[in-house]
């Protein structure tokens, strides 16, 4: 607790190397230096030598250094200093702790890392991944993207080259919690896609006209992946690392 504070508390987070303070919240009340200084000043004429011990040094005061006068003053307006709480947040330290505590590595492949940020705070909620650059996928990709936008689900379309496994890994590295894959079965009526969950890598098969509402509820915490997995059929696929 610092001098001049009626109360103070601090919050620290444990990193892999040490524990670091992230938040400081001193409560100053109406304290000021006069509460501590005035009693000492009035006592100086009766004390030949006074020593103040500080954190790193000491200061010696003598009566000759200070003059104390008493007088009366008529006060028409009294100013009152309100109680003050002075919170201080180390945003950089909090963000570092957030990323460190959510950084994971796949058990089966140490080269594949990912962040387990909850969907509620993940910047991008979903990635739309057509299996290939086949022109037949374009209309369905556009339809799904429009559906996600209407449901306020932030997303990105990754139609770059490379295997679907490599593109899954790229989205995992930036904490995207869900991935929609459009494959050749998606072209059949009724249109369906696979929905992949980042942490478990489990996938389900779901109708296109339901994907927007389901992802909106998943992204806002109103629905859990466990309940979704119970409602829709599981999709088995081996993720390629190449």
C-alpha cells in the first residue's frame, strides 16, 4: 500500500516465466500530504531533530528549516475533494497473458499451434473454405457469406491454393473458432456443408440454410459446440498436413 492511500489492491497474472502485475487500483479517499505533514510541522518547535524515513533514504529536518504560523481565516466556500479510485491497467501485459494462456500445440503435431480464444472474443468467428477453386463452388460461397453477414457473424473466405488441412491450420493460428468447408457433396440438394470446431477439430454436416443461425448462437455463447454436435451428424475426415 502506498503512502497517502487508504486502500490499494493489485492483480497479477502468472506467465510461463514469472508473475507480473497487470492491474493496480489505489483508493485515495480525501487523503493528501497535509494529513501527514501538518502534525510533523507543529511538532518541530518542540523537537530538535526529526528524521523521516523514506523507501530508499532518510531526510533530517530541524526547526530552522520550517516556520509555522497560526492564523484565522473566514471561509465562505469549502472545497471538498471527493474520494478517488485510480485504476491503472497494463493493456500490453493483459494481452500477453491472454495470448500465452490460450496458446496450444496439437498433440499429434508440434508444428501445428493454435489459440483457444472463446468464440465470443475471437475477432473472426468463422472461415469459409471451398475445397478447391472449382467455379461450381462460387455461387454457394457467395450465398453462405451473405447468410453469415446477415447474422452478424464476422468471417473470411479463404479460397487460396493449398490443401484444406493447411488452410485449417492457418485459421487455427489466428484463433478462428469455426470453419465451413464446401465440398462436392455441398453441390447436391439439399445443400450441406461441413462445420469444424477449432479446439477439438471435430466436424459435423449441416444444412446451408441453418449455418448462419447456428454460428450466430455459437459466436455469442447462446449455444455450445457439444449441443450442436448432438443435433447434427458427425463428419469423419482426415486432415492433411501437406
